C-alpha cells in the first residue's frame, strides 16, 4: 500500500495528514479555513488520492500559517507514500476548463522542487480567503514534495473559478504522475538511477 501519515506541530500549527495514493478520492479535510477545505476536497477527489487532514492553527492572526503548513505536510506525505518511485509514470499534465477559467498544470515528481506560477487573480480575496495563499500552498507542496510544478492561467476573471481550476488541474496532473506504469514494472523512471 502506498500510504503515509505525517504529523507536524509548530508554535503556529498542528497538522495531521494521511494519504492513500491508490484510493478513490475519498476525503475528510478540516483545517478551519472553509474555502481551503473546499480546495483540498477538490485536490483529493480529482487526484483519486484519499486524504484525511486535520489542522489547527493561529487563525486569529490569519490563514497563512495553516495553509502553508498544510502544503508542507501534504508534500512530505507524498514523498513518504511514493517511496523510491519505482514504476510510476512520474510526469503529469492537465489543461482544465471551469466556466470562465482555464488552467494548465504540468509536473514532474523529480525530487527537484521548482514552482513556476503564472496565475494572476483579479482581486485579493475570495470571501475572507487571501488569493495569494493559493500560490503559498503550491509553493509549499512543490518544495516539500520534491515536485517541479508549472501552473499557468490561460483565461479567467472569477477568483473562485481560477483557484478551483488550479487545484483541479494540479490534482489531475498528480493523478497521472503517481499512477503505476504497467510497462515499467519495477523500473525507476529515470536514467540517473535515482529520483
């Protein structure tokens, strides 16, 4: 089973993440940040990665630490669940349309974190949620998951749709990348001999 549980506690947050890469997209995500929970649900459902996330944080200050630290914990759990990455497809990409928004995501589970973020939001808030935190989440996920991740906004004027399309596009790309490649068997998808 390609599963992992990560617990992370700091002076700012306490987070538990459990992942099953071979799931069906079942989720139970409770961070105390409503819009963020909605995005995490999308990430789980569209990647088919089962996720259980429990987080408490210093929300009296703002949502930043909770969102960023959840990204860190999910990235760490992905690394643990993937193990040595033998037999996976490694790469994934998806171009996703959601109403006015179109987002392209491409990623490589290379072990070399890098984020290219070409997503501009027309306004600074989605309800009470800061739109800049969408990038912060993906930066933390990329860094701690060892993921080269490119996310590009092609179209979009509605903040909610842009954010949700980004989470769904990354989810679909991640789904492709973590899947076993039946042609590879137990072979590592790299000529370097390590990822």
